[in-house]
DNA sequence: TATTGTTATACTCTATAACTATA
DNA sequence: TATAGTTATAGAGTATAACAATA
């Protein structure tokens, strides 16, 4: 059976006034909606975010990517390896620090990212439509939470 | 190595204006902060939410719990089994529908939940302090997202 | 036929720890 | 000593599918 939709008829008590609870519900629901709507089996938010960050910050290292998206280096390693195998990114060892690598997109990577962008934008427009004018404030609050809890 | 803190110096481009991205960052950060601060190995948000919902809605079935927290029944089953084994909840088969069970807390379950509550409240007060007056609006927006995407 | 609950299984995401190589 | 990256491994958390019992 599939995951049932949330049922507001149940009394949530204090849960209903917890930011953390609603944060989780919204995030999970949004992720699920995204996966369903994209229907691209090989396409997960982490892939997109990584490609985008590399495009915008060519030459950064893996550890920089980790910091940007808040993951450990061991989490990023296999993803980077996969993207390289698929010919979407290039790794060169850094001249300055030979422990680290510099990352950039290949032309194929640029193309792949361009193809994904409308998909992601389409999804986020659904979210935009739901929150309406409050979007800037919502994003500001979410950023404050992320920063304030780090 | 540990997960590094988010680094705002990286250019996120369009990512920075995606609700979904910040939703994910905030939720993950909040979860991590919660686990760190509670430092109760056996205590995870899902356990707390389940106990609380059963307290407030005694007599509901497992499928009702699933709907309330947006999980599949196969996800809830082992959790309910564990809570019963620990003597925190009681299951009786429903008189009305013998396929389903009715759930309620035992006295030990009430006590366990009471012990957990301050921990959870303490954590959410951290979030409250960060968002300040905007809390009601934030929760309203998150609920709208959850409802609108279901 | 549909639903409640269980179970087996698998998948995704994540981190820790131990390692190499460099700094 | 500390950091960048790899790899092996393990642990949450989740769902799908098949099933039994019941509706």
C-alpha cells in the first residue's frame, strides 16, 4: 500500500505547535511530490544541487561542496565519482593543494543540468504558488533556522 | 569526520531561491540539533509523535496513526510492536472491526511520554527563539505546503 | 473486492572509522 | 597533527509486495 495522505482530523496536541514537526511533514511531502512529478528515476535533489553548485562555483573542491549542502565528505564521494563516470563533471587535482581536487562541469554536464532545470523550477513553482507572497519571508525564516542551529 | 556546518560563502544561484532546498536544509539541521541535544539514544522523533498521538486519541488504530504522521502502515508496524514490548502501549482488537486494533497508553507509557515532553519542548523552544513572532505564520505556511502537495 | 496489520525485503540517505596522501 | 578524499560498513527511515484475516 502507498503512504496515505496526512489526516488533519486526528488531534495532534502539542505536536501541532512544534515547528520541527511541521518542518518534517512539509519537507517529506515536498520531496515525495518532487520525485513523483519528475518521474526521472535517476534524478534526485542531491544530484541537481551538486551539479548546480559546481556550475556556479567552478574550481571548488569536494569539501567545499560538502559545506555548501551540509553533508559529510563520505556522502559526497560516491556521488562525485558517479557524476564523473557519467561524463558530467571533470576533476583535476588542485595545483595549490595536492590533497584536493577542483571540480567543474563538462559540456555534457552543462547540458544535463540545463535539461534538469525546468523540471526543478516547475516543482518549485508549485511550492511558490502555495505560499504566494509569503515566499521571501518563508525562505528567510528557513535560512534563519538553518543558520541558528548550526 | 563530522558533518561540516553550512557555508554561506558558496554561490547557490537558483538553489538559493528554491523553497524545497531551504526546507530540506532547515529540516535536516533541526533534526540533527535535536538528536544531539536530546542525547537519548533510544529516543527518536517518530517515537515521541506516535506516543503523543495515541495519548491524545486513545482508541485509534494503526492506520489512523499512519495517516496522522504520513507514513505507510509497514513503517509503523515494527514501532508499535516495540512500544508494546516495552510496556508503553496497549493493543486490543477492535470490537467493531476485527481487522484493526485500538491503541492506548499504559501508565508506564504516560510516564515515559511525560518524561520526554520537556526534552522536546526544550528543543522546539530553541526553534521558537530563532523565528520569534513569525512562528504562527511559519507554521501556517508549512501546513499549507503539506496540505497543498498531498 | 477492499482494508488492517505483519513480514520479508530492498532502497536511499546518511555518518563513523580507518586509511592514503598530502599539508 | 590536521585535512582532502576513498572505502568499508552500519544504521535510520522508508516503501513495495505478498500474505492472512476480516469486511
